């Protein structure tokens, strides 16, 4: 009993770290002057570069991948790249709060997809927690929605990006049953980055000419929201269902809005702070009292003596 509780607490802690990490993404994007497709591309390629030293260790896992798994990895990567392109683009047209609040549709879309594809049914407590978090997220962004053409286009891009990342999460739910987190993340990030590179090439967007400040932002995006955010959430897909993992985006508007207030000077009201508390409470209820959220154990990093063919990172 205590072991299960301790295990769950460990996953909760990693879950919170992931939420805080992805909340920095919108801030870093707003700091950059580069095209969003370039930001996303180098964010992913630099993440691959940081992961590359461990690639040889997983060579046996990689050669065992089936053609179907390669196809699904490519599709998942394409959806992730599309998400970055659309969502980052939305940040140039609308506010951080408006863009991130639309992302709160992700767990609902993932839940519907999980019910259809994996026969995963949420219990009443999970729905209550999700409902609280969604309502709080809407309150955070409601007063910030704009009616201008650019803002509406930004909101539309954010919505389409939400659909893309929901599909990406569902592919991940399926693939992570048999593929280690390292292999899954490395190839999904590489496919996503390559798709964005193709987009940049077709549209003749420069690959070079960026100053040290921009490269620093690219690197921050690779380390903070990608490795400590997306990598961590993809790792959690082995021990949590996709709906639970996707609930993390409901916490993002809270931290993203606070960071935007601190670092970008965007307004933050008392009502939004109260709504933020409701969001975090809803996410906590979903995690703590939701049924069948934890499926089993998996090491975040492999033991030193573990063979590459059986690695589960």
C-alpha cells in the first residue's frame, strides 16, 4: 500500500515538473524574433543532438522496430511538428493566455480518442477534476480573447494545433506499450524536426543568420520545455494513460500566465489567480483520485548494468 502511494507521489512530482517546464515554451517563443517554423525545427534538432550520445546504447531496440512502428513514429512526429508550427504561430497573433487556454481542449479530445481506440473509460471523479480544470482555464483566458482578425486567426491556429497534438498523444499511447521512451522520443523529435525543415526549405525560410541570442533561445526550448516537458510526458505514457498525461496542458495556462505577467508584462487579475488555483485543484483531483491512471513501473534512466536491448527509458 505504501509502495503504491510512494510510486504515485513520484509520478506526481515528475508530472508537476513537466507542467512547469512546458509553461516556459510560450515565453521563449515570444522572446525570439525568428520564424516559428525555424524555432520549432531547431528546438527539436538541438534536443536530438543532446540525446545523441545515448543513441548507440539503443541500437538493438532501434533495429527491432517494425515497418508499422516506423510508420506510426513518422506520423506521430508529423503531428508534433504540425502542433509546434500552428501553436507557435498562434502566439504571434494572439496572447499567451488566449492561445494556451484553447489547448485545454486537448485532454477532452484525447479522452474521446482513448475511449474509441483503447476502450478507456473515465470515472466520475476524473470527469469532475477535468471539468474544474477546464472551467478554470476558460476563466483565465476569457477576458483576454480578442475580436480582431489577427487574434481570431491566432485562436484558430491554436485550435488546429491542439487537434494535432491530441493525435500525437494517441499515437504515443499506442507506441509506448512496446517502445522505450528514449527511442520513441528521439525518432518522433527527428521526424517532427525534419518535417519542419522541409517546410522551411519549401518556403525558402533561412536556416542560418541567427545571432547568439536566438541560438540561446533555441537551446532553452530544447532543454526546458522539450526534454523536461515533452520527453518527460512521453515517458509517463508508459505508466499513465494518454488522457491523464494530456491533463498537463490544463496546468500550463496557470504557470504560463504567471510567467507572462512576470517576464512579458501581460495583465493578470485576481480572478485569473483564483481560476489558476481551481485548475491546479482539478488536475490534482484527477491525478489523485482518478481510476487506473498508473499502469506499472518504468525507470526514467536505465540501470548501469542494463543491456541496450532491454532498455526502458
